[in-house]
């Protein structure tokens, strides 16, 4: 495969865009209100977790106080975070 200067520049721009999008996370925080079952259900429904991933995140939140549960661009994460907040979970985009 032969690359010219434009191809290299496009690859670098794509790499930079990919890195910028991956810098945001939804952080879920522990609380004394929500049950493990509810947190797991919300993570599966709104973050796209399978049951094992959701359960692991719920345990991490419980034992460490917080866990990054979803990664992506701010624009992608904002509506997901808003739904988690509406469902009574404590979360923020970092």
C-alpha cells in the first residue's frame, strides 16, 4: 500500500478525532437509595451493558464509590447521563 502526504494527514486527523471523543466518561456514583437491581437494570437499558458488565459496575460503584460506566463523545453521553439522572442515579460526565 502506498501513502502520500494527504493520506498521512487524514490518518492523523482521524486519530486525533478518535482520541478526543474517547476522553469523556459517564461516572456513576454510589448512593444509599438505589438497589443493585435498579442500577443494573438502568445500566443495561441506557448504557448498553450486558448483565455481567452491569453487575460488575454496580459492585465497583458500591465498593469504591464510583465507576466509569460509558465512554464516548460529550454529545453522545449527555442524553444518556440525563436519563440516568432522571431515573434517580447519581452520575456526571467527566
